[in-house]
């Protein structure tokens, strides 16, 4: 058995004026709880450190850049990294990244249990739009503020397992899962910020949105024989509700832990990486069963 105890550290809402330091203090409370529950790895949401700022239209470059981190760890997040190192807990954390070249990405990093960064992922599937959309109930300007990720979907050896990352909307695309599945991924970790309402279809219920999120995560996990940890930033941010529903899913596609609130909440599960082996060697033995001669159109325009 290769057991990893995983924590999904769902975060409640973060308001516009809330400082990184205040958010990090909340993250450390969840980290301490995770330590008490024996976690080896704790996963935080997409853009963990701030409110979900792509809902705001901004033109001023300095105002935009204020939402981004120039390095990781940095002054605000160092206490989290320090405490995680002391507790020997690996971290997965999403944040807005501003590179030295001036490029902006929606990014997530993975550390090992010493706090060293072993993997970086930049969100590939950016939802929403880049121009102000008067037809929407609220804006979702990821295409304005971020470049599409340029690092692909690699996997990393960490804690004696193959780990992969995606971010939020990536979970709805089977390609994200399959690219990591083809590299033998055993644990996919990611965060999300999903509005509780559809900005383009009033009346769409929360139940349907939670269902679609769970559906794609369970399917992705099953079809690639991998564990998955999906962690929300939830609750009401500045009058804009984000859904919760953080889950841990096993390689058979079953939910084994699920958040019950829209606040700061830790979910945990003991995940045996060897539970992925049966699926990978039987129904989802890609080398034996895939028929790639028919798959060309998937990568064509
Ligand atoms: N953050 C993020 O990617 N959210 C999207 C919302 C899509 S609506 C424009 C999601 O897929 O959950």
C-alpha cells in the first residue's frame, strides 16, 4: 500500500479588502487541523490568496497587477510554507502569477513535505471573456487577465506517487485528465472558483452546477484510474456567491469525502495510490485498448 492522507482545505469567501496575511492566517488554521488528522498533503483553492478578482473590470495596470504574486513563496505566504515544513505537510496552492517578463497566469504549485516546490501548473482552459459583456449578470474576465497556460499537463513524482495538477475549468475537459492519465497519474489535485449562478442563464439552480462539477470529476477520475482532490473557494464574495462542494474521489469514480458548508472546511481521506493499479492494468490499460488512429480530429481545429 502507498497511502497518502490528503486534505482538501476549502476556503470560505474572501472579500475584496481582505489582506493576503489574513487569508494566510485562515489557511494555517486549516493546516493545523490537517496535521491533527494526519494529512501528508493539503490542497487549497484556485486563486487562494484573494477574492475572485476576474469578476471586476479593471483597466489600470497597477490595479490589475496588485492581485498578482511576483514570487512564491513571498512575504505574505512565507508563514504558511514555514508551518507546512515544520509539520512535514506538502502543499498545493493556487495564485495569480506575474512573471519577471510581465506575463500573467492563473497558476498552481505543488510542494513536497520539505516545502520545496516540485511542480508548477498554469491554467490552460480559461473560461469567460476578455471584453466587457453587457449581456451577463456579472463579468468573468479570465481571458482578459490571464494568458493560457504554457506548461501543458505534466505529472510529478512526489511522495512516492505520480501527481498532476489542473485548475477549475480544466476539470470539465476530458483532455486535461487524459493527458495526465497517459503519464500514469495517480493523484490529480486542483482548486476552483465556480459561481453558484450562471451569468448567462438566470434561474439555473445550484444543484445542477454542483452536479456538473461532481460529474466531470468522478468521470475524469474513473476514466483515468486516478484519485482526485477538488477544492472550492466558496460562499458570498461581494454579493457574488461561489459554490462549495469540495470532494475527494477514488479511482473508481466514487466520492469518498465531501464538504458540507460554504465556509473554511477541511475534508480528508486516506488515499492508497495502489488502488489505481487495477483500473490502469485492466479496462483503462491505455497501451492495449486505445485506438489512436481514430483520435486525430480531437487535436484538429
Ligand atoms: N474559475 C473557473 O474556471 N470557473 C469556471 C466558471 C465558468 S463560468 C464562466 C468553472 O468552470 O467552474
